[in-house]
C-alpha cells in the first residue's frame, strides 16, 4: 500500500513538473504544503476573528443588527469569484496568483497592471493588519495604547511573521495550520460562551435596525454597514499564490479556495451573530456612546484575566493573518522578478536553495509595510489614507482577473484544467464581475459629506493614484516586455492565427500553442 502511495505521489510530482514546464517554468519550490495547510493559509489570510473584531463596532453603529446579512450576500458574491479563480489556477498553477493568471488570460500589459495593483494592496494590507493588532497587544500587556506602543507592537508582529516565513514552506504550513486551529477554536469557544452566558436578544433582533439609518433609506445604511462583509471575504486567492508548493494543485487548490469561503465565512458569521445577540445596549453603540462593544462584552463575559486570554487568541489570529499576507505578497513579488517585470527583479527572483523561499521578495513584504507603519509617527491621518486603499485594491486586482477571464471566454477560451465549471462557466464569470463592480462602488461611495472632498473620496482617489503611478511606470520602464515567458495563451489557436493574418501583434509562443 505504501508503495502505491509513493508511486502516486511520484506520478503527481512528474505531472505537476510537466504542467509547469509547459507554462515556461522549472519550479524551485518544494511541494511540501498539504491540502489542509493550503486551506489554512487562505483561512488565516481571511481571518474571521481579525475581520469581525476590527469592524464590528463600525458595522453595528452604521446599520444595526441586520448588517449581519451582508456576510451571506458577500459570501455568495465572493464564492462566484473563487469559482472563476478555481478554473484559472487549475489550468495555470503558477506561483504569484493574479499576475501569472492575467498574463496567460490576456497579455503582458494587463498582467503587469493587475500584479502592480494587487501587490500594492497586499503591502498596505500587511501594514494595516499589523498596525491594527497594536491596541490588542497593549491590552494584553496592560498598558495604555499610544502611537509609539502601537508602532512597536506592529513591528514586533511583522518581525515574527517574517521569521516564520523565512523558515520555509514546511514551517509556514505548520504555522498556518496552528493559526487556523487556534482561530477556529477561539471563535467557537468565545461565540458559544457569549451565547450561553451573555445573550440578551432573540434572533428577531437581526431584523431590527434600531433606527440606525436616521433620515436615510435603510439601504444606504446597510450598504455602509455591509463593508464588514466586503472586507471579510478575501484570502481564498492566497491558496493559489503558493501553487508551486502544493502537490496536484489543479485538484487541491480549488477545493481549498471553496473551503476558505465556506468555513471562513461560517466562522465569521457565527462570531458576528454571537456578538450581536450579546450586546445589551445596541442603541448606545449606534449613538456612539459605546465605541468598543467587543471589549465591553469580553470583559463582562470572561473577566479581566479571561478577556486577556481571549485577546491572546485574537493576537494569534493577527499574527497568522500577517504571515499569510506576507507569503502571498512575497510569491507575487517573486513571480514578477522571475519574469523580469519590475525594477529590482535581479534580487526579487533570487531563491534560497536551503530554505526554498525567495528571501528578497520576503524582505520586500516586511520592509515596505514596516515603513508604512513607521509613517504613522509622522501622521496617523496619512496612515489612514494609505490604508484606505487596501481592500479596494484587492478587489480591483480580483476584478481585473475576472474581466480578463470573461474576455477570454467570449473569445473562445475553454478551461482545460482539472477543475471546470462547464456550462456554468460563463454565467458564473458574469455574476462574479457584476458582484465585484457593485462591491467596489460601495467601497468608493462618499459617506462623509462634511469632510474635505479628498477625504470623502479617499478610497477612489487612492485607487486612481496607485493605478496612475503604475501606468506611468509601465510606460517609462516598459518592463512588461522584458520576458517572453508564455502570455495570452488562453485564447484558442484559430483566433490567434486570424489575428496574425490581419497584422495584429501576437506572441509567437501563443500562436504555436
């Protein structure tokens, strides 16, 4: 039996290497990441505890208890995106995720700007999660949070995460599984304890807004509160970022992506439900009298010592989230470097044979977030403006891939990987694009009319700035053309030859597919 297992593993390894070679690469990574470790990486990146605890007070104040329904709506929307990604990664299981996918679905320029937007968003998100952990660590350590203490805590978290990532795929995988177990157990224990000891409302409260909408339509309030769901459901794409470290990726990664949505979404919804049903004075939260309802609840339910233990679990969640984000960002930066797509590629594509990790790409994923965190010493307001791009940038990166996939389908692309949606591919792809556009509009919607215009439109403005800088860099440096690694290969051969016959520029390697 063991001999058969070894034979199957060897056959998968040979098949994985052959598939990657057909895409222009010979991987330096070791395929040491198990299916559960791959799922755990996506789960800890999604991090239901971090997402819910960070945004619960805001969402409850904006929309009251019905804000919880955003988890269901957004979960369904992001599931469509995950299904599109599943087909793509099954056919193109290359490290780096959205950049190599966009490269093969459309071309080099589209891939470059997709990767640029997503990399910037990841680096900013790493900084925002690390910075957000500061107040929790301050409470555990027993001192009052300040800008200096928050910066110190964030830098310590970044350092720990970087060390774990530097220890290699096996250690990263083990840490991801530990983080997943701690976060899930913590979420379930805290949730059930709150429901058994602190619950003051019935399920009917989930349909009572407590007047949170004020003079506006409730849809306006729900859209604002729904950001808790929108900011929650990403992380599944991290499963594909490490595609060269997973055996049989065409089968295992699509499963991990779906599990991330199902289990991560269910855990986040459960945590949110337990908190909503246990907040005694919801009108006080809506009125701004209780701005830290989570802290209030935890102290009431667990006492001072118990609350610190719970916060310790929350900190593990923050660390796991930063660790997973760094892994995703470093693989994307390495993918860029391997294709000579950006300044510094000579360093970004370097690989440690001993650790089987890209060291300089990992350092980039630590150094840039650290600089952003240190920037709060100069201006906390400036940090807020930078961080405002994080979620929007990730969604924009997603939708650039979703749109590229839709375009390729309409031109004749038929996914040929081990995971296929068949006749459902086109409607799912359209649904994913429509959902993503609605979500991005919601994130950009101006909701602070009394603030200066640049603050009211800060999310949209930050997105325009990042995309504008990327386009300017791309025009000046033209690094997108430095590599002839296969690109625009999804569209069938017939279309390519037709394009050649009318004089369009088509990559030679594509026409020969």
